[in-house]
C-alpha cells in the first residue's frame, strides 16, 4: 500500500457510520468506494481505476497487496456496512470488477446490502 | 517406430487441445449481440460482457446474489447471477455514456476509446483469443480445489498466470536435402489439487500485513523428446512422473523499516520417477526448490512480468530458484549416461530473465535461463550447467512461435545438450 495522506478519506466513512447506523449499501456505491479505495491505495486518480483493469498486471498489486486490502475494507471503506473480507478470497481477485463483486456478494453481510 | 507413434498421438492430442481455443473472430463484437433494433438492451449487454470478458460459467455459478437482488430480476436466479457478474461494467458504462447503447459505443467502452476512434478502427480485429479447456472444481465452502488440467513447460508454473509461463513446445523439421526428419517436444501435464489454509488477520489496524498460506499436491508428467530420423545417437528421451508437494507462505513484513512491499516463499518437494518412452532406463529421485516471490516498492518484483516503471511499457521477468536434487539410477538406459546404482546429490540454481520490450500485451518475448548444478558426489569436476535462450512470438494469447537454443548439460542423465529448435508453443 502507498503511504499517502488518508485522513480525509477515513473521516468520511467514520462520519457516515455515525450518522446512519442502519445504512444499507447498493452495488453502485460499493463500486464507487472500491474505486476510491484502490485509487487511494495506489495513489491514482479515481478515473484511472476502471473496472476491467487487472489488479496485478495493470495496477501492480502483488498477492500481499491484495491481502492487505482487508484492513481498508474491514476498517475504513466498508466498516459502516460491517464488511469482513477473507484474505484467502481477496488474493484470488483478478480485476477491479472481480474485487467489487467479492466485496458486494461475499464480504458485506446480506442484511446490509440493497 | 513405437516412439514415432507416441509422438504422433501426443501431437494429435496437443492440436486437439489447441483447437479448443478460439482462433477465429477472437473477441466477440457487440453487434453480434444486438437484437432487432440497432442498440443493445440490458440483457444483450449482459451477454456481451460475459462473452467479451471471458467470464466462465464456473465463475457465474459461484456468485451468491441476495434474495432482494433476485427479486429485482423477477425471481430469475440465473439472470441475477449473470447480471451481478458484469454489473460493474454496466454501472461504468452508464456513468460514461447515456443509453441506448449502439454497438460502436459499447465497443468504445470496452476498448477504452472514443466512439469516433472506434468508427475509424472498425476494420481492426482484436488479436488474442481466450479459450478455456477445463474449469477448476471447488465445492462451495470447501477449502479444496481440484484442477484444471494444465499444459505447461514446467510443473512449477501450475499456479502462475498464463502470461507468465512457457507452454508445451512441439516442432517438426523435414530436411529434404539430407532426407532426415526431426521431431521435438517438451512439456508438462499436471492436475493440481489445492488446499487453502485458514488465514490470519491479527489485529484491526489498517496497515498490518496479513498472513496466508496455500498448499497443493500437483501430480504431473513431464516429457522431453528429440528424435533425429537418421541418427539415433543424438536422440533425447525423457518421461518423468512427479508427485510434487507445494507450499506457499506469505511472510509478515515491516514495510516502514525495510522497504519490502511483499514477500512470499514457494517451496516444492518433488519425488519423481524418470524413464524413457520405452521404459528401458529407470531413475528415481527427489527435488527440492525454493522460490522467493518478492516485491520491492513498485519498481521491482520477482516471478511474474512486471513493468520497469509506470511510464514505460516494457516489462521484465526475473526468477531465482535455488534447490537441492537427489537421484539414483536403478537401470541403465540408452538415454542415460550414468552407470547402474549411481547416486547423485547436489545444489541446483536457476536464474531466469525475460524481457517484453514493447509491453505486457504485445507478442514479442525474450527469455534467457541459466541453470547450474553442483554434484557433491561427482568424481571429477562436479559442475554442470545449461543455458536456455528463447525468442517467442505469441500470435495468439496461448499459442506462439518459439526459437530456442539450449546448450550445456542434462543434469539428470549427465548428457550433453546442444539444440536449436523452432516450433509451436502452447500454454493452457
């Protein structure tokens, strides 16, 4: 993961959870947040993170980098919806699209998605 | 004669496998999916994206949509799964362009170009195909995964991306002036059985590295064959049955302190039985190898193709694989230059350097491999080495033309090798 300044990004999600504890997330928002997470992690512009990109070939994610996304998913970008990523599953994600799908269908509890 | 029959069967099998990859048309075009009007409706878009991005039935089948999502799709579970599989593409398309979607717009989207650029390039066809032979099998919730059948040059490449590996090579030459023919093939057929262990995340801090490990049993058959029709003394035959055990461990690292981004260790323990195609000679043994898979920042990575920098398209491959090797000759054979009951034990090391000068997705690829073996039990100079130099042109994603030069020693049979081959390379 890159060493960027992430305080403003993290505050956004913390506030969101505090305001609405019954918040449910839709696919579109999962996609938006996942792109922001990758952009933040790799110090890219969000517009550079397109869903067809390969995590390893295009975005230079090693298996360990993918595994480390668990921290961002569980604790920041999807904390308000109770996401719990599985590292064994994360390292299998091949594209941005694949990662979005895994977060939406596997890591966020069903009761928190629309 | 029997050898020729074996090679013939092998070649036919390979070409059968090759035929399962798609040659013609390559990537599907959106206009193949449009209905009676000139636009692609949602369902047509779903089918197009599934085909374009080569999303398998296995992948779709394993998606678990929520009940509310299924209800949104009129209770149709299959449609819900298919839509979810490509939902991110539908969302991104709608963010970029307003509907309805003409084929040109959809093609512009998937190629990340503008519709006007696409209109100018309509004659251009995508180059690569993506045929799939067999899907892996994994029961939902199970930690075991079986298959698929893989054809690669080395069994150690079973878990690497197709882009990062070398395939089975087949070549045939007919020298009509000297009236001799040459057959050559080299490769590995394997069927991995993987086991995923429990993974640990030891605290809730975001920047902590998480450990994970993977294990696998990879039964495989390796073969190497070179047949010169008018001179049997120069023939090469090797048929090796392996039962490889693989273990991969990801190490926890302190990124702030040492700059390493990731470090994984891949271990192989491979008992083997080696013979020739007529089962005349017998060698048994065991190989142990260790491959460090490390990433240092974004500039350096081992074991897979990696760009020199974000601003340069050129990619490189670097692999370093040290190991130990033991073998024992049970029965001498025509292709073994060792005596009966001869033991050999030593250190092996392999350095591999590759270059794709024009980028990851371009067809040209250059590789050089230096293999070293120091035999502790050798009476004379115990050093053996071998160079492999290859230039490949991948005219399809999984099929290429390779010019290969091998010079040095065969470590197992302690025989000299000096070969130049030009042939097909297939990786599945």
